[in-house]
């Protein structure tokens, strides 16, 4: 969309869509993440639609394959995100989001924290631009331990050809990785395996099965079965 002042990317959902809440979530988060995401110029509801008008950013989707030159830029932007102060808006916590996938509720304590997390590391949510990597689609932004974002990202790296050791090596570039307790990583790997098993059985998307296999591979790596 072009106006006299801006070229915009407009994202919309009908107001009766079951996921229209994601529009409000993105609008609420955007003021806090403009250093790592396209700027939201406006949010409006009109004629039965919820519409978001973002700055138009030129760039392609990130390449997560081994040796990709995009990986350092992704980690650099992810590191800047970790420096963002917890926003003053209501967001779900990672313990709340993952509560259905633990055997022992005590494991949820590993995931608690006040860091703003993106959590959805599909490469289509990462744009490579002349400003570096920028993150889009903040519908599942959450609060939790800072090491969770690089840990969730490494699953997508495995799905795109990395071994678990290679993927953990890329994630370890993120400063928060040093704060990740091994037992917490083990717990997250177990949770992600169950989560992606559930998603793969319900979702027709072509990325669901590779992510299920990636989560299984990482969980087996963490338990020493690989």
C-alpha cells in the first residue's frame, strides 16, 4: 500500500476471525521492538476488519541452512531483542504456555523470567534487510528466561540441516546461552518434543513434520541417545 508519505505492508484479519487477537498483540508489542522489527504506523478496525499498517521493508527471508551468512545477523538482532526491557503490556509467560507439556510441574520454573521473547523462529518471520535481520509476526511474544529464544531457534536450524551440536553451537553465540542451565535445556527439549508431536498431528502445514523430527532429534541429543 502506498500513501503520500509511506509505502506500507498491511496485515489484516476479519474481526470475527478466531485469531484476531494476534493483531492487538502485535500492535501492543511493536512500540517496544522497533529496533528489531518494522515500525507499525497504525492499527485500525474498520468495516469488519482489523488492519495493521507496517513500514514496508525490502528483504528476503532468512536462510537457516548450515554455513548461511544470515546466521550471525540473526543472532545479532536476537541479542538486541534480549536487551529490551520487559514491556508494560499483558503477555503470556512461557511457564503458562508450556504447562500442558511437562510431566513434572516443577520443570516450569526453568522457563520463568521477564525477558521479552519472540518465540516463533520460522525463517519467514526473519527478514534480511540493509538494517540487518528484522523480526516480524509477534503474535506469540511472551515473557520468560532470556535463553529460551536461542533455544527455540536451534530447533529450526536442525530442521534446516544442522546437527544438534551444530545448532547448539550457533545458539551459543547468543550471550544468554551462558545462563541456560543444562537441566533447563533438557526440560525444554522434552517439552518441545511433546509440543511438536501435538502440532504435527493437527497441522497441515508443510513445516510441521520437519519440526516434529527436529524436536525429536534435539530431545534425543539432550538425553545422549544420539
